[in-house]
């Protein structure tokens, strides 16, 4: 009984103790021990070159059991140790059309795009360069296991330059967003250090206006929902109602309809 497992190449490789190799005649597979030297050679000669070409490397491994009765209660947990490496695959996930252009527009508007992914550090860096996210030598690329060991003070120090977080977990994403939300300078002196060419009051007003716009939008939608509900109730009790629920929906659609935003909208909102 053979059970296969696949996953991130570095993760699966660390759980393998054997490897499958071609026989000298190259017409069959033979089993050999997987040593630390072999692992280093596979990483250097196979995984790293693939990752540098922005390929996601997937390892395929398996473990043999005498019969089905010998399988652990949970089949999903059984092939996690004493594995035999079968091969390494490279998967290319092409960028969607317009991604580099969208990142460039955001950069011109002063919006810092960050990449949080489960890929390894090398693959994530290669993809980030293709997107235009990783563009400066001072930009920081970090993996989740290292990210989790940082103190809040250390995290705040690297946040302005952290653009790629690889091998991240859902908790890493939550920590990153929380620190970013609380990392806005509160004093004019702190703002001047990072934004020497931007006016403190003007740019802070932009932030306040965004928040006010969101609150206004939520209030409008709440009022609209309440209006539809009241119209529906009055419609059931009396025919004397100025707008029917369907009419309320029609009014909302007309109000929300409009021309698409111009291409230079970002640069109009936040001048660079």
C-alpha cells in the first residue's frame, strides 16, 4: 500500500529519509538513503534554480505500508515522516495581465504594495520583482518563522522596508496588518522623517477624508436599507407609500451608476 504526499519542496524534503534514483540502465528506479549532503545538493542544484525563475517548487514523496490495515487511523497524517522522495516539480503561475501596471500606478500615487505569500523566500522574491513590488536594494524580504520572532519594536523598525513576507501563516498576516494600521505617525516630526516633501496637514487631511468618506458611505447604505424595510412594511399595511421597495432599489442603482474612474485618479488624490 503506497501513500503519496505533496507540498512545499523544503517542507517535504525535511521529512524524507530516502530518495528514488534511476538505475544505471535508466530503465528502473532504485532506493537510496537521503543524506544531509544530498539534501543540500538538491536545494542548490534543483530547487534554487527553479525558484529563481519564479517557479513554485513542489516535492512529491511517498511511504509504503504492508497493507491497508496497517495504515494509521487518519490517512491524512500518515505520510508526514520517514518519507521517500520521488521528485521535484516546478509550477509556473503567470502574472495576470495588468498586474505590473497596477503596481506602478499605486507606486506613483504613494501607495506601498506589499506581498504576503506562502511561497519560499527565493520564489517570492522572483515573483515580486516581476510585479514591480521588489524594486530597491534596501527592501526587505523575510520569512514567516523569522517574522514571528520579532518584538513589536523590531517589527516597527523594519515595517517601512518590509515588502515581501514569504512562508507566512494566517497569524503572520494578522500581525502585519495590525502593526501597519497602528504605525501611522502621530507627530509632525515623525511624519517629516519619512515624508520630507509632503505637507503634514494636507496629507493628514487626506487620511481623515478617507475615513469620513467610508463612514458616510456606510451611513448611506444603512439609511437605504432602513428605507427599503420601512417601505416594505408600509406597503403591506397601506397602499399610500411614496416609493415601493423595487423603486428604492432602482434609485440606489441610479445613484451608484456613473462613469469609470479616470486613470490619473490616484495621482489626483495623493500628489507625489
